[in-house]
C-alpha cells in the first residue's frame, strides 16, 4: 500500500511507494521523467530531425 501523488507535469494520479522520495517541486511520474530525459538530451532550436541517441 503506497500513497497517491499527482504528477505535476501531466496531472495524472499515480500510486507511489511509501519509500519513494517526492521532490520539493512535486511528484513527476515515470512517464514524464523519461520524457524529460529524452528532451534534455536535445538542444533547443532543433526540429524533429535533431533527435539522436
Ligand atoms: Zn506525468
């Protein structure tokens, strides 16, 4: 039994482990975290073609 946190990015309520640490800025779900990781690897000003691994 965990608790419920609303993701600050997508606004969806997620079940979160009680052991999970919620950052001061608010909970970010795994989806949004993954998305952010991908987007942070990309530079601003590039189009869709700029996506590289
Ligand atoms: Zn989210």
